[in-house]
C-alpha cells in the first residue's frame, strides 16, 4: 500500500493510543499494559478477513488492522456518526464475557444490494432502522466473522464467539454501561484503491480480564511473507550433505596389521544390506550394485531422522 493510499485509508478522527496512565484519583482504563499481543491478534484476524469479504463484495480486497485504542463506551459512541449503525453482541464462552461487532449501516446495505444481484449501491436516503433482510445480512456476516475470530484468538485462549440479536441503538446493548472501558479494534476493508469501509470489534475490558495473563505474557509473531518463505525454502533445498556407505568393517589383530605390506589382501564380505549415511546419521539400508556403468546403492529401507543432521 502506497503512502498516498495510507493517508486515505486511515480514520479521519485521531484516536488515543492503547497505553493509558491512571491520573491521580482516576481510573486506569487499560490494566493490560501496551496490548502488543492484542494488536498482533488483530493483525492475524485482518489477514483472514479477506476470505470473508471477497465473496460478499465479489472483488479482491485489501484488509488491515488499525492501531487499537482504549476508551469509555460513551466516548466511543460519541465518536461515531449519528447514521444507521449495527451493534451485534458476540457472546464469549467459556465465561460470561461479550464483545461487540459494530458495522456501518451504509456498508451493510451495500453488501445487501450485492447479495441480491445489485451493483452494491446503498439508498441515497438512509433508513432509520434495518429491514428484516438487513438484519438477516448482519446475522450472516456476524456468523461468518466468528470462525476467523476464534482462529485468531487460538494462540492466546480457546474462545468461542456466538452472535446475538442485531441492534441499531447502542444505548440498548445489554450488559454494557456508558462508563465501561472498552478496547476498540478497527479493521479496514477496501476494494482496490476505493475508499475503505471499517468494521469495529469492541471488547469490554471486563470481558478480557480472565485472559490477562495470556494477553500480557505472549507476543504473537506475524505470519511470514509468502515470497520470503518460498525464497527461504528454495535456499534450504540447495544445502548439500555428504553421503557415504560402509561396505564392510573387517577386524584384524594388531600383530597382523603390523605385518602388512604392499600387495597384501584383506578379505571382506559385503552384506546384503549396507548402511547409507548422511552427515552424522543413517539414511537407511541399501544393496550394492551399478547404475549407468557406475557403482551405486539401491535404497531398500529408510530410517531418516532430521535431528541426526545437527
């Protein structure tokens, strides 16, 4: 993504960073520290969202995770526009926690139009609430998000997410008070160079507290770039190892060894199966023979262990 694209992709209103220091007499909104683990988790989820939205948008898309923030729910609501918005609770089990999926109404209606064979255009005059078809689309989309969300959390905790009833009014979302601190993760979805849409997954701090040891004790590594991984694989395939075989191991006494002179013959017996060695370990057993006029060994059994190469 070019610097020019980045300027248009980022949210228009600046947001606070995830680190918060408690003011004297105040409440620390973020008890988890720098939240690097959750940011890495969001990056993992963002990569998997392409598989969710490309079939819905019928177009190749770019997906990314925005820097997360921690703020009170009332402040988060005030940042959003007054337009139609879907608030979908996600039950987090085991436990009694819940998250929220927050989706812009215009983006929802664009997906709905595409689903019914349209061009992806939302109505010029946005409705005040979602139709039954819109609610069904939101339920379908929320369910599609639960699989990637569960997989993204897997290295940190085994959490199952289940969507609840779609609500168009944040004030009526159950179990969340306006003063509750929330961790806000935002994801951008854009077709080509078009203006992106954003969806938010919002976690109440209280719902994340059971996972505090994992969130503060692990840092998830980002998946390697495919081109880099393929290059590394090709380079590894060119590493060479010495291959040798022991045809016989005759035993003679020291007295006979001292009497040996040029022209003497030490008799040997070649076994039916001889060991084939790679580096310090045994690759397997084979039979001595010829191939294209050159001495060769036909492998009969393999007993290779990669650890023996160390």
